[in-house]
C-alpha cells in the first residue's frame, strides 16, 4: 500500500440495513462486526447488519466468543445488540451468515473491570459440522476437561459436545471454546479450531491451555478481549479502567490509533495490587472523549 492519506467526509449517519458478503472463507464476520459496531451506535435510528463469511475462522474471534464473552462485557458500556446466527461457515468455504441488530445510544458509559473475583464456573462447547463424526467433538471436550482438571480440581467442568445441525452449518469444521466465569462477572475464554491432520485431543488441549494461561495473569479480561474494548473506552464519557494480563500488540496498536484519531488519553501501568505482585497484570485507564450522538 502506497497511500498515506485518509480523507473523511463527515455527516449524519442514518440507521442502516447493510448486507456485506465476505467472499473468501477465511474472512471473519466477527471482525467486520467489530468495525461496524462503533459506527452504528451513533446512527440516527436502529441498524441491521447482514454479514456473510466465516463465523469460525482462523486469526479472528469465533462467533461463539463474540456471543459468550464479548457481548456481555461490551454491553456494560450501556447498549444492547442482538446477534442471530443464521448459518455457521468454516474455512475455506465460508458460507456463514449472521444478522446483527443494534439501536443507537446517546452516549456510552465508562466501565471498570479491575476486580476479577474467583472462578465459579467453567463451561463450553466442542462442535463438529458437516461430515466430521460426533466422536471428534466428544474427544475434544474430554481432552480439554482432563487438561483443566490438572490445575483446577474443585470445579465441575461442563463442556458439551455438539453436532451442528446440517441446515445451520455450511461445510466441514470442528472446534472448541471454553469459558471461565468469575464471582464478579468477568469472563475468560480459550478456544481452538481443528485443522486437517490435527487430532481432536490436541485441539481440546490447546483451548484448555489458552484458558488456563488467561487465568494465571491476574487480569479481569482475557488477552483477546482487551484490544476489542479500546475503541469503546475511547468513545465513552468518563474514565474507564480494565485490568489485563500482558498488553498485547493488538491492544498497543488500538490504543495508538484511538489516541491519534479520537484524541482519547490512555495510560498503561503495572498493577500495584498486592495480590498481583507475583503476576504480570496491568491497568489500562482511559479518559474517554464522551462522544455524544447528535441524532438523539
């Protein structure tokens, strides 16, 4: 890319009924949802986004993560959205379809996610779709449970194996997502997608190890949620604070552009809580710009 200049012609954003087809199977509807959401929140009327592509794709959040982790946490900013999965789609064919419905808001509230609490529940789903046998889902779930129980023995781990209905999934795929829920409402996840030649046990163990790593650092959000919250912190009114593990490159990049484009002010500091002395925990604080919807 040789371009170095971006021009924006501002104006009133109406509510929209948008249809976007992602032609390549590896493209993620969840990533497009992330880009669209901050815009339609400040529209003049409700919006409906019909997104097509991969719902469970590599290098992107799975739609299950968006529904089970991102949605309940991001709604703490003071808005609601509905995510209707019409069809699941997998690499390389894509073919998934998700309808997102959102109503605009006057302003976003700040959030404070710094008290992790204790883990009270661990649950998840291990899925297969298309021609893959149900045994693959059961093997992923069983391997993940065995891995988690080596470190967490006092909680029941409920990972449900699932065969996706043939009329609700396009193509073949398998994967797993595991959620840990805490006493203060924090949510953490580990996930993995199957690949040709990779056995089911390895997929399950990879997701379990990812979850355990996210629980060790002492933060109140996992490594994949932290960067997704930055834009909302920047637009909100007041001071938002989140406790994270090691700050990811994605988060550093999101902070850089939020400061450059929105003029929000961020600080990132090592957590000074005594309980975090032996952990790699950080506090990300943002003085939001208090963006107000001129249409409401």
